[in-house]
C-alpha cells in the first residue's frame, strides 16, 4: 500500500532511500552504527522510519558538536555552508555531509537547526524528556517536534509531508494534529 505522500505527490527525482536502506545503514555502517544512540534522525528519514512516507533523498541527523569535529577530519566528509536565509537570521550551526560506506547514501549532520525558522539544538533536545523516541531501532525526533519544524520551515515538501502526517494520524488514531 502506498503512503498518502505518494498518492498526492510523485517521488522527487532523488528520493531513493526507503526503510530498509536507512535501517541497514544504521545497523551496518561503521559511523552510524557506532553513534546510533547519539544521533537523532529528523526530517524525511524520520517519516520514512515511521511509515508515513516511502522514500527520502538523504538522512538528516542532529549530532553532538564533538561528532561533527571528529568526522570533519576525514576526506570523504564535506562541510556544508549555512544556508543564506539561515545565515541572515544569525545561524552559526556546523553541518557536514558524507556518504555511508555500506549503501553510499548521503547523511547530512548538524549540531543545531538554529536557522531562524525553528531553533533546536542537539544539546537542548537531550535535556528535554520526550523530545526523541526510538523508531525501528533508531533514535528519532518526536513526531510533535517534526510537525513543529515542518510547519516553521513551510517549504513545498514540508507542506506535503504535513498532509501525509495528517493522513497517517487519521488512519491510525482517528484524528489528525
């Protein structure tokens, strides 16, 4: 059965990571498996792990600053610039991107989403009970926080994801957020 997301919106060209691929990376990739308890999956991969959408182009994670500093020394890791809108809003977060050794899938890691839209830091989330939960053996941002961040970002893709979440909630719990 297809999720609501693909019923109303065809997959983006680079949407290729499904549940098995993400789960396999967290179980077998040396970096992700070693740090799986410290990394927090956010965004589209979070929704894939929950069964709300089918695919996503990459895995976005919140990570401790020490993880980013250690990863930055490797050749296969690329530092990402702060997006223009976020920089104009005063964001100073550190972000990196790398491909997993197992599946060659992109992972984007940041220490904060202090991007002017929905400020959230790795350290701050660790001090707030209920802000994360285990889904498919992977630490994920709580669904309530995903909803809040997608509302704040308001991109086309986020709005479609919010519709998919509403559908998922009404099918599973009888009423959407």
